C-alpha cells in the first residue's frame, strides 16, 4: 500500500508568476523550476544535459544572447539584481516540464510537476474561455453595427417622409395665383 504523500503548499499564483512568454511560447526558466523543485539550478541543468535526447527543441531551448539581454532588461529591477543569472537560462515548455519529472525523480519534483501541469492546463482553459467571450463580443459588436445601419436607414426614410410632408404642406399653404372665381374660398 502506498504511503500518503506530503503535499507541497505553493500557491498556483506563485507558479503562474514564474511562467513567461519567449518566442511566443509559454515557458518556465531552469532557475525557477530548480527553486520549485528544491534543487540547485546547476543540478537541474546537469540532469537535463545527461538526458538531452529527452528534450527536443519544442520541449526545451536555451535563450539566445539577445533574448537573454531583453529578458534581463524587462524583469530586472536593480543593477545589482541579476536574478541569479549569469548564463542564458534553459526555457522549458509545458511538455519540457512534464519530461522533467522523468529526469528529476524526487517526490517534491513529481508533486511540483503535477501542480505546474495543472496550472498550464488552467491557463489554457482560461485563454479558451476568454477567446470565446471575445468572439461573442465581436459578434455582438457586428450585430450592433448592423442594427445601427438599419436604424440609420430608418431615420433616413423618416427624414425623406418628413421632407415630402413638408413639401405637401408648403404646397397647400401656397397662395393661389391666377383667375379667381367669386364666392369660392382660396383653399
């Protein structure tokens, strides 16, 4: 029988705050993963290097120098704080994080991987929900534009009708000219 596993109490928000977008892909940095797994970054990197064939380019990649510099400029708040990064970090996609569980086989790493994968899944679900809401809003906006066009057309017809009525009224109220027969009214 399996022994109960002690749960790690790390809020999902903490995990979410460690997810970045690089090359239009959501990733987690080796440094952040090592912290969550309770190992040194060096140990994580060594484990990955020993099992590099498990990490194709869509699972893990190393930031280019340009990406690394841009990332540091964006996320570093003070010149002294380099986020512990001297070298371009490894970036792990959701699939790469899942693969890490087979490389780092500690109980904590397995639990963290499960939590991280769940966070990625929730983020994807939220994105899908937001996209559906945006599509519905766009449809409502389109319908609103169509309704506005129809309303404007109705107002245009009303203006034309009012102009015709005004012309008829002016025609009736016009003073008659020409021969007038005695005893008949002017209207």
